[in-house]
C-alpha cells in the first residue's frame, strides 16, 4: 500500500525540522527588505517538496549516516529550496503573475524590482552554502543544475506564442526547467553519502522522471484543476501564451480529424495570449482526449521514476519515494 503525504512527512519529520531551522538561519540578512520578502515567499504555503526529496533520498541510501552528514544534508536541502524559490520570484515577474499557492505573489506585494533582486540574493546565498559542504561534486551538480534551469526558462520564454511547438520540444523544456532541480536534489543525496555511481545515477533518474510527472500534472491542472485547490487562476498558461501539452495534443488530434475550427481556435489563443475563449478551449481539450493523454503521460513518467528506485535497499524511505511519484500525479493542487 502506498504511503500518504502525511505519513511521508511524519517519517522524515525530524530531518525536515532541521531543514526549516537551516532555512530560517540562512535567510537572515542585515537588509530589512530582503528579510521581509524572503520570509514572505518561503513561508507562503510552499510544500517543501524538493527538500523533502533530498532528505528522503539521503535516508534511503544511508539510513544510519552520522550527524555531520545529516547536517550537510539539511544544508543542501535548504540550498535546493532557495534555488527553487529564486526561480519562482523571477518566474512571477516574467509571467506577470499575481497569484501563487492561493496568495498574492511577491511581485504583486513588493514590486518587480524587489522580487528580482531578492531572487538574486537567494541564488548567491545558495552558492555560499554549497561551498560550506566542501565537496567539489556538490558544486558541480548544483552549478550545472542552475545553468540548465536558466536555459529552460529562456527556452520557455522563446516558446511563448508559438502554436507550432512540438511535444518533444515541450518535454525538453520541462526537463530543463523543472525536472533538473528534482534530479539535482536526489542525486546530491548519493554524492553527499559517497554512493557508487550507479546509485547516484539511479537517484538522478528517479528525480528526472518525478520532475517530469510533476510538471506535466501541473500543466494538466491548469485546465482540469479547481482554482481554490490549485491556488492559481485556471487558464493562466493560456493567458500567458504557453503552449503546454494539453494544447499541443488537442491541436494534433484536431488536425488529424481535419477539425480546422478547433486548430484555429487554439492557435489564435496561443498566438494572441488570450483566454477569452477559455471555456471553448477547455471543452476542446476534453473532446480530443488531450487531458486523458496528458494524464497518461504523467503516469508513465511516475512509473519510470518508481522503476529507477529498484536498485535501492527495500526500506520505508524507498517506499516513501515511490509513494511520492504516485502522489505527484494523483494530486489536485
């Protein structure tokens, strides 16, 4: 039987308390606005999903690690959360978003300039913390990850308004901008505990597939989700001109069916970055089976994530990692 998210959090509760202490301590700055804005975004309902992944993976490969390793793992979990938070701050400015996790975005409250600069602070603080772990491979993994995430964000920006984006290109973008940090979080658990390369790679593969499943599900919820549960406006991606998988698949199926009206409806919405016809488009992605197709692709990625764990010892921590893959595609927010 799969574990619930509450059971997983309870399993790793002591480790996550340690991570929260590191986050609080490391957020401290003698610049008041940085303290205020960082605290706002860090404590505004985030799931701490990536730090949770790192700490679970570390336990899964080294359940009896000494206190020094535990402290370093908590430090790296906080690094991953800071990098993720910095990308959110920058994303919300780029996307002109006003709602995240059911709350006003930081840029809506504090302004774009403060959000961008605080994001920069979080990036630089994260790199300070990486150095303190004193493992060259940790630096290599995280510096490569941050670079790859930035590339993914730029690719997504270039794809805005592009109604001809292929499914392969869509997957490349989400692997870079989302799955990369998941993979870094899990691989680092192996690096930190000096696991063999095969274990490190399996952890990275798990993170990659999990991140892919997670992002595809996010994109699905933009058309199938409930705003009160998702904490974001339904149709936000469409309004921003983002050609995500539900739209790409719906256009492909409609084209095969010679349904030019549906193709043109979706194409116009993407190219003009408008959600005026949102209800018609939601009906179209349902009618073409695009949402079911998207859901199936997310489930396939989750199964691949679970498969990557087979090399790990059969422990409660491995079971928790497998359960997270199931939760990532069955969630409603």
